[in-house]
C-alpha cells in the first residue's frame, strides 16, 4: 500500500515537472515568436517605407528629367556692331592712305555667317571681299578679295548656312562658288580660330553677260545646279554634269534652259533643294512654280500652286527646312507657312506641294528666311526689324527678337543653332545667344496627330532617332500608351483564368504541406511592387538571360515535351515486387 502511494506521488511529481518544463518551453517559444514578429514587423515596415520612398524618388527623377522639356527658349542679346564704323587691325585690312586701326566705312554686305563658337562673323560685300570680323571687339580680322571676280563686282550672293557654301553672282552673268571653313587650334591653352576661303571654278551662267539679280546654287558630288534671275521675268536654269566612261571622267557637260515662258508674273524668290531635283520660284502674284529638274536636259513644270487666299499678296521669301523637304514660304503680308510634297490619292504618280503648317505671322513683309542646321526650326525676319524663331514640326513660334525698326536684309543661324545674327539696311549687326534645346516638344507632338515629312496624312508616330542628321524626330506618346494598354489587355486574358484556376487548386486540392509553402510565397510576390520587380529584372535578371536567350525560348517548348515524355516512360517502368 505504501509502495503504491509512493509510486503515485513520484508520478505526480514527474508530471508536475513535465508541465513546468512544457510551460517554460512554451513561454520560450512564445517569446521567440514575439521577437520574430517584432523583427518581421520592423523589416516589413522599413521595406514598405523604403519602397514608397523609392517610388517617390523615381517620380522626382522623372519630373526633374522632363521639366526641361517644357522650359521656354531663352535669348540673350550680345553687343551690336555698327558695320559702317569697324576698326581694322592694320596688318591685313588697311588700304593705302589709312592708318592701322583707323575706322573705315564698310560697304554693303550681301551675305552673312558666323563660326561655331560665335567669335568671328564673315560678310561677303559689294566690294568683292569676304570680311571676317571679331564679334567681341568689332575689329576687322581678315579681308579676303575674291579673285574670281577680276574686274567685275558682285550683284547678289547666295549663302547656304547649313552646308557653308556661297555663290557670288556678278554683273556680267558669272557665278563664283566659295567655301568658307574655320580651323581650330589650341596654343598655350587658348583656342584660336582661323578662317579659310576656298574658291571654286567660276562658270558663266549667262553667255550674254547680263547682271544676275537673284541666285540659288547647289553643289553635291561633282554636280552643280543654279538658277538665276536676269530680269523680273527672265529665269534661267544652269546645270553642270561630269561625263564619265569606263576609263573615268572625260569632262563636263553644261545645260542652260530658259524657264521664263511659263511665268505669268514677276519672280520675287527662288529655292533649289540640295539634291538638285526641285526648283521653286515665288512670284508677286502669290503663286509658286515648281519645276522637276533632276534631269537637267529636260526640266518639267510639275506644279503651280497659290500660297495665300488674299488678293495682292505676293511671295517675298522662300527657304528650306533642314533636309530640303519642307518648303518655307514668307509673303508680303507677313504670313509664314510650311509646305511639302504629299502623294496625290487620285494620281499616285504625282506629289504636289500642300500647305502643312501656318505659323505666327509678322506685322510686315517677310524679308529673309534662315533654316536651323540642327533641327526643323527656322528664322524669319521682316521689314520692321522683328525676328521670329519657328519650328516646323511642332508648329510653334518659340521666340520673338527685336533688332530696331529698320528692315532686315541678312539673317543667319549659328552652326550649332545656339546663336542668331542679322543685319539691317542701315548696317547694324545684331547678335543673340539662344538656348533652345527641345523645340520639337509640345502637347500636340506628344499626344496629337502630326503631319510629318513624307507622310500622306497626320499620324501618331514614335521614332525618336535615326541615322541621319536631317531626321525629323517623332515623339508621339499615343502609340506607346496604346501599346501598353493592348499588351496589358492580352496579358490579362491569359493571367486571369490562370490565376483563378491556380487559386482554386491551391486552396481546395493542394496538399497542406505544399500549400503552406506555396501560399506565403505567392503572398510575398503579390506584396512586391511591379516597379521593384521590373528594376530587379532589368538590372540583375536581364543581363543573365540575354546570354542564354535561345535556351529560354526553347525551354517553353522543351519543358512540357520532356515532362510528358518522362511521365510516359515512368508509366512503362514495371512495379517492384
């Protein structure tokens, strides 16, 4: 009896010890879980806050990167040069009877340009010289006499600010091509620009020796084309082509054609594209004549179109946007419009010019047009001293510059499109530095339909770059947004039924041990923002996948086939006994 009671007491004591140990162990586990919960809560909270801050930081970066796109262009006027009173340096610019550094009167300039650093401007003058002036101190740095003139004097000068070519027309019907270049060297840490004038071979455009009053000139790969006015309605086209044979060039052949019979009004402006295919002449009646001149032996009058609807408004200036596909038309009422060829739907073989953009007008007749050498922008100047900066693609007028109240006869863009120079009829040269990095951006170009060069109609297009400097950027975000929504829609068509079926299988049919692993994994993946997953995939996953991209695509086909084959073979294996 006593032994039984002793055993019972010992059992009770053992059970009490076990209960105490279990309680202590349970308390320890609870404390560990609480600690783990606290650590997890802090980690999850820190991660969530970090993700929120990261997303906010990304938004700030996006805003910081896109904000400059909407900043208005800025122009800063530099010093004004009085060309009637320019100081010479005595070493290269003085004439007999003049003292070094003494002021001397400048003759009328016929063409204007500037180097890429906007330190030296050059003027082709009526005296038959090319004068290089310092924009910093108004000194005449160098004077180059045009040797091809001989005893003749220039009557008109054509200047191509994009290709740096100049053609001088004379009083006896001769044309002298020029090329102006600047070489840069560094001496003792300072930059020195040295101008160089190269004369081409002069040619007699008019054999009768009549004075040239207006001129356009193009030269490319040995081909020369020019058109000149020898009177209000006397238009002559000239072309020079090299003869070739299997043994090489054998000389050149010249073409001269009188285009005057087609004219019904006085010609006031000319334009010839760089490919020497299209010659256009604007008239005082407000019409533009378009000749197809790619075959110089037989130019063809392809089209005649009226620019304005107002009676008595004539064409005062013609020019090209970079690439020579879009034609800029300025008229005597101050109107500015952009035209380019569009295929005729009724006659697909014909591509007449159509008006694409109408930009802000001047309050006086447009006198001169200058294209940007970097983009689809251009300058227009009028008879009251106003210069407007336009952009053809975005149809915006970005800047208005004022150069006194006199008419402006010469206008030039800096080679980097970051400067503007103009000369008025009184010999005052005005110079501005401009900052205009994103002229093609507007709400219309980002979200609306835009009529691009070479297109038959306005369209939503995204094409941000090309291999050509003459490319017209296309920044429509509409196709990008539409493509994103379309991709999302098709992805949802696949993802929604797959995810619902997967959720049903996981909750109702999957083994509990496997579900305890799969369910938390899916919940963690759902908690991660797609931005973070994309960032992770772009920086870590993509560089590794790109090395095995063929295997990744083959895996989509090979994995199901291998799985099916393995299961089929497994069923053929005999059961062990």
